[in-house]
């Protein structure tokens, strides 16, 4: 019996085992047809679990199936954290021997015991072994190399570059990692910019691997339809793209959970948006490795600087300047849409919000006040009045220990809401740098409420901010089209919450700061 393929989220994809699309289709800035013929060295960088290793192994198989060259994949991941070249370079040479052995190729040896030239020597010997065919080497996980190890590794590749050719040195080498190599060279040189004497000024291209497009997501699930007959609704496909923005791991995880967990593996009924939504919640709650690794990044001060600006929505002319922003872009954590930096997709946005508010949420006492209406929906008026009391009592003390002080009001409110809705409702979040606000849509038992958060800054007035905030929240309400809305297509209540962050607000009494203004369409709260 032929094994049924599945959607893969663990390691490289294998066309015999997994539904997959040719990863080379998503290469941007690469010219594969030239690299071997013209003897070129190049860089490939993309965020984790976008298909880099899958591409490398696929390209290796393609090269080795022809007569043009011999290719071998080599991962240097075993050298992670090893900064001493004396230890790391021999380990890289061992990796070369291991991967040639596993690939069924002739295993090269090194006659040189000096780590500063050992790698160059083994690559020279390897090229001799495979001649009369040229040698192509695909180095993966290069971003784990640090400090002197990285510099030595690059210098030895550059040292053989001039003599590259059949029987002398690899004719083509690709270095693969999460970031463009120049960023790692800068880090290895204590933050000094790369200069013309850079140890890897021989690259011809710096290519990236893009996310799936909508049509790719359709093609990917079509493989399952062809094999099993299982269909998927267009609404479900649109929701997968909307939630993932084409991030390959997320797409595969949503499809995989929907077809193997939400629905039983043997159940081939049509996949609907409800199945995908259940898969989404399972994936987030399970804190799978990909998402957990993302959450760990939030403790990095450089990541924190960028995300704080995005969550608060406050304009920050320094946001896109310097290393922190480039790190977030290269990690795939942040993207630029219509000129605006924002979290790359709604799944990441949800994971970030839940991670940042988790400890705060646990510190909030279990509600002992009325927060449900008689019909089982949220009593949002009652809930937000309680939040105002909570803000009055706890905000000044809690903010002293907050990691994200600029976004503290947004995170505390989200934690407060999550404490009530957790497991029974959901929160849709919209935030991006420079928007000047955060929008929340809270669904509970089929009823939606809208909350917009704005910060009152020095030089602003409450009345002016209120006017603009009311316009914005009503625009958000009118454009809001929530999926999976079981009862009402539009939000019932709209709220604008203004947090006074002006320096002079400390001189006001809490009775002056806490406000509740009922409006015809929008209720305005001052905090």
C-alpha cells in the first residue's frame, strides 16, 4: 500500500512523503542556470522554515541527476556557539566528510592540521576526487558561525576562489542562513561596517526565498484533492492566506492540522473555514516549535524596541534605522506593507500579543464581578468599568516592572480582556507602526465589540484626540468583516479608550483622569 503524503512542518520536505511545491519557484534574485557554468559564489537568506534546506536538497538532487557537476549539501549547524576557529574549523571539515559519506560520494581528507587553512585544503582535495566533474558545495546554517570562526571560514573560501575549477576548488558555493551574510560579518567585526576588504567580497548574488502566493496555496492543497478527493472551500483558502500571508510553515501547519487533527486522517469531507480556525487555535495553544522560537525572541532588547513601536502605533523616526529593524525583517517577524512596518502576519500578531500578556494575565485575579449579560454575551460596559478601576489601582505599580513601557497600556488591557475571554471568545488585533492607535475586535458568544486604543501625548488635547479617535473607530467598524461570525455581521458596541501619557497627567487626580463619556455611536473612556 502506498503511503499517503501529508503536509510537513518538521524538517525538509520530501516529494515522496510530503505535499510540496518546487521551492526554486520562490527564489528571488537568483540565477541558478549561471552559478555552475560561470563559476559563481552566492548567498541565500530567508527566515526559518520557509524552505531553504528543502531547496538546497532539491537542487542537489537535480544537479546530481545530470552530468554537469557533482553537488553536496553540508550543514555547519554543529558549530553553533563555537567562536574559536581552532575548534570550529575542524568540526566543519568533519561535517564535510560526514555529508559526503551519507551522500555516497568519495570522502575527502585534509593533509593540513592548521585550522586557518584546513578547510581550504579539504575542499581542494574534494575537488580533485570528483574530477573530471566540477564540484558544487551547498553550505547550510552558516548563520550559526560567529566571531573568528566566521571570519576564518570565509577567508578560506575566498582563498580558494581565484583557483576554483575542475580538480582545484569548488566552482560554485552557496552560503545559506536567515540573514544576508554582510550582517553577520558586521557582527563578527564588533559592529563595524563591512569594508572593501570583507572576507567574502566574492559573492555574485544575494538571493531570498519568498513566501507562498495565493495561487501557491491553492496548488498545494490541490495535491491532496488529487490524491484523496478531499475538497476545500474558497473561503477556507482565503482565510489560510489571510492568517499566514503565505508563510510556508504556517500554511502547512494549518492544512496539516485541519486534515489530520480537526478532521480525522481518513475523513475526507470538505475542509471549511471553521476547520481552519480550529486548526489555528490548536496551533497557537500548542506553542509548536516554530512559534515558540518566535516567542523567545521577544526577550531580545533589539526585538523589543521594534515591536514596542509597532504595538503602540506611535510614529517613531528611528524605528527603521539600524540593526534591530533589519533583524526583525530578516527573521520574518516584521514586514513592510504599503510603506508601513507591521508584524508579518496575523498568526505572529496573535502569538506576540499572547506571549507579551501571559504573565500579566496570570497575575490578574479571577473576575468576581458581573461580566456576562443575560444572553451570555459580554457585558462590555461592565467589563471596561472594572478595567478603569483596575488601571487606577494597579497601573503605576505594575508599569515599574514592565518590559514594554511604551506599549504598557495596550498590553495590560489585552491581558485583562484575555483573562475573561480565554477559551470562550477571541480577540482580533490590528496594529502597525505609525497608525497612532491599536484596534481590537472582541467576539464572545457570537457578538462583536470594537475597542480602539489611543495614547494622549505631550502637546495634544483630549478633545482633539477624541475627535480623531471617534472617526477612526467608526471607520474600522464599517470596514470590519469578521470571518466565522455566527450571529451578527457587524460589531454591536464601539469604544475609544484614551490613556493619558502626558508628563503633566501625574499632577491630576484619578477622578480627573478617569472618564466615561457615553456617545451616540462610540463610548469614550479616559484612563
